[in-house]
C-alpha cells in the first residue's frame, strides 16, 4: 500500500516496504542522474551544490510526500541511488546511506537540508536545486551593495513562473555566511518578502531554485543561469541588462549607473559604502506639477485665515507671524505693491489676522519666493495632510523606483522649492519611505 490515512490526511507510509517502493527508488535514481547532469553544467562541482526532490505519488498530497536529498561533501557526479537520503515531510531521516570505505567520509545529509525544508514548507515545492554555477555567483558581485538582481526584456524570462517577456524579473540576494545552515533565516525572510520569486541568490556563493516538480525546478534553473550569464556578458560589453533596450550603461559624473565598484576600499582594505545618492525634485519628478499648482497652492491661499485663527496662540504660528511682520516692514519701506501695515498685537487677533491675510494674498499673487510665505504655506499644507483634507499624489512608477534604488544601496533624498512639509506629507508612499528607510 502506497499511502495510509492518518488524522484524516493521507500520509506516506514510512514502512520499509514503502521506502523500497518504486516511487522512492525512481526518485533516488532520478536524483543521482540529475547530480551527474548538473555536474556537467558546473552547478555542483567541487562537491558544492545540492538537489532534493519529493517522491511523487498521486495518492499523497505534496505536503505529505517523502523527500529524497543528496548527501553532503561528496563527488556529486558519482552518486548512485543508494547514496541518497530519504526524509519524512517534516525532515526526519527515514533512510540513510551505508558508510563507504576510505577515502570516503562518513555519510552525512546535505548541509542545505534546512534551506530545502523552508522551500518545501513555504512554497509547497516539489523539488529544490542549490547551484554553485559560476554565473549565479558572479552576478551577485557586479554590484556588491545590491539586494536584488533585476532583468527585463529577455525571452528566457518567460521560463520563470509567473513572468512574461515584458516583465521585470526580480531575484532577491542574501548575504553569504560561513556555514550553509546559517543562511536558513535569511532565505526564509527573502521567500516571505518576495512572494513572486522562485529563487534566492546567495552572494559570492550560488542560488536556491525551486519548482512544483523536478522538471519545473530544472527548467527554471536553466533559465536563471542563462539570464545571469547574459547579464554578465552584457555588463562586459558595457550594456545595461536591467533596462528594456539594454543600451549602454550610463555614466554619471564618471561613475556608471550599475557600477561594479559600489564602494571604496579604505586603508584597512575594508569596503566603505559609496556616496552615490539620487536627489529627487518633487514637482514634475515624483509628482505632477498640476498637483502643486492646482491643489497645494489654492489650498494654502484659501486657508490662510482659518489656519491663523485656529493656531494663533501657538509658538509656531507666532513665529510665522514674526517672520511676516519683518518681511512686510521691509516691503513697506521698499514700496512693494500690496503690502499693508500689520497692527500691533494689542489691536486684537482679528485685526492682526486680517492684515496678515491681505499681505499673504498679495505675496501669493506676486508669486514671491520668500521664507516668510513658504514657511506659513508649509504649515498650512501640513495641517491639511494631517486632517486628510489634502491627499498627495506620486507618479505610478515612483514607489517601485524608490524601492529599487534603496535595494541597490543608492541613497535617495528629496529636494523641493516648496516647503519641507509639502513633500514629507505628500503621500503615504513618500512618508513611509522617509520614516521607514530613514533616507
Ligand atoms: C565547496 S562546497 C561548500 C558547501 C556548500 O556551499 C554546499 O552547497 C555543499 O552542499 P552539500 O550538499 O555538499 O552539503
Ligand atoms: Zn552551497
């Protein structure tokens, strides 16, 4: 019997008979064949890299299927079916290979086991391939600060689950550790953070790739390796693999936009982060100019009186009024059109506000770029955003671009001639970016 009912679920029977059954033996054989084949591709040479496949059995749901895994630290191309480990769905050893005479080491299951189990558990995978293919290693070195590999407009992207030719393929990169098992948490976090991904790159090391079946995992592994190889070759040709047209890598101030040298080496031979930074304007860059002209400025103009009245006693508004008084005094002395005297404080709040409003309206009409006006407008906008009377707008490609630059280790900062408050409250996107990433 291939399966037994347990707690209402079908579980692989771990009887000796099942462990010696055709599905298990076929999977052992398949795994040793694939080890040999992947060795030929350079994916599992020097004993590195590893493979695991679930024992496919129509009568057993995938989460309950047995797992076959390659042994650790061995010549992968010389594996035979008997060398394989068989594990329960939760990772308990059900069958281990017999020791071999000197110079073979005592048998041990792949160091990748905890990582493979994460892919099985979190993605319901049918097979996982850990490759040490050179291209999957080098592609993580082109930009040592990048946390993602991205590529688009390549036919082979279609071989990756859920992707078409025009899509951008994003593969997370995690940092290498001294021991394979120490990668487990970072791999799980990447799987969680990138719901669409079917692979995780390990910097200076290789890649983990999974699929619904061994065929799916293998096909995708071939496509991933092809794309990494293509990216490296395009880079060598000075071409940008990450853009749709794969045009020349652009230079900014002598630096490439996909610089290999994303940091500088100090006297201790340590890499210091590069000072690359993108300074973004708001109006017309992250946000349509019409949002500023048609929404922000009218809002400030229409709310001067209300804002001053509501916040008159606060230190902030008293400070704004002080600035305006100084500005208006200068304007009156220079005969600026529209400037009207502001009565002293003891004239009463209403009279002072009326004079302030008249002056501010004249300043706005003359489109004056003066601190007294900008500071007050900033405070009015901030109140508008806080009260949800204003809702910011960014172009649809802004959030993705911010994340991409951040992932590439590029610092992003915002600059705008309108007040500070206008952009940190511009949208949830920018606000989140500002607070969470602390750029
Ligand atoms: C030169 S291999 C170093 C260890 C490693 O990265 C690896 O993938 C080994 O996996 P194994 O299945 O042989 O434990
Ligand atoms: Zn490895």
